[in-house]
C-alpha cells in the first residue's frame, strides 16, 4: 500500500511517495507496516517508483540494471514494459509472468505512467497520482498543494499510507537530481534495492 505522485513542470519533474511499506494480506488480520522504506529508485539512468508487489518492483530494478528503453516516447516505454513482462516469464520467478504493478518512470527528462498494461506520457503542467492513496493525493494536488504537502495530507487521511514523504526533483534543464532531505539519500542505488527492497 502506498501513495505516489508525479508532477511535470516547466523546469523539473517531481516524484513523491510515502515511506511506509505494508506487508501481508489486507483482507486478513495479519498486516505489518514498515516505515522508512524509500520507494523512488534510480537504476541505469532510469528513475522510477512503483506500487503493488514489492517482489515485482525489486525485479523491475534488476531488469533495469542491464536494459534501457530504446526510445523515450510512449511507444518506446510501452515496449520496455512488454519486454519486462517477457523477462519475468523467462526468469521462472514465482510471481505472475506479467506486469501487474503501476509505475512512474522518468527517462531522458520525460515522465511516464504505466498502469493497466498501458503507458501514458505525463506532459508539462500536469500531474498524476497512484496507489492506495491516489484519490486523496489527487484532491490535494488539484487544490494547489505541493507534492510534499499532498503526500503529507494523504498520509493523514488514508490508513493504507504512512511514513514521511520522499521527494525527488529532476531538473529538466540539466542532470541535477535534488532530494528534499540532502542528509538522507533519497534515491537508493541498486545495492540498496537488492538488500532492502522497496
């Protein structure tokens, strides 16, 4: 369970996420909430966040370690996710051999949203939300809140979200990536990805 926000402005792309990870089955009484998990990752010049199965998100990071989209448009990113689904099947991993999760992906200063087996580019002056808290986050963004404010409000309103906001800004005019809290690395390396998960 999570909340993700992606915003594309004139000068930068802003990704935000809560830092709580719920493990277990929310249909049953066994559910654990782990706070402090970073959900925005950077692997091989691809910056992404995902909602859904932690196992699939970890495997997406492994897939990205040795591959990049061929093009930075909607069709190129769609092909990238199709190839990821094929890769999952080839690995014989004990999860579905198809892409079930939703992702925000930044590649070559363009922002994309993958959900329900389709990619949509998020154009300048637009935003999108995803995860269990997507409605609350959308409402906050629609009312003019910043990505951080929207994450914080969603965590207050939605029981399936928790933790502090993780905010990552990608400057579209150069390659600088800024995190909200410079003392805490907001974009884990692939080593952290494999060790700690999402």
